[in-house]
């Protein structure tokens, strides 16, 4: 005889719970990363010319270095990859 309906339902529920926990853990990781490590932001407008383009640039906002005193709040560190 094969497994009973209860055992099949229990197996399905366990797999669903495992998948749900994986998704929850991923979103928790994203939240902690965006809050305490770094975040991506879009910068556009004439106030940041000539450092950033008028059409908009994507920047990474470092949240660790200001806490360690390496750079100050509002400092811009520009990295350019030359070809």
C-alpha cells in the first residue's frame, strides 16, 4: 500500500513551509543589507552636475564607512572604470 492521504498532505505542507521560509529569509537578508550595509539609489537632476549626469545615474550608498569614521556624511567617492 502507498502512503495515506495524511502523509501526502503532511509532506506537501512541509515542502511549502520550507519554500516559504526560504523566501522569508531572502527578504530579511535584503532588508538588513539595505538598512545596514549598502543601498542602491538613483540620482538625477541639475543639482549634482557635473559629478552625475542630468539623465540620472545609479549610485551605491555605503552605510558602513560613516559609522567607522572613514568618510563623512554626504561625502561622494567617485570611482571611474577607464577602458
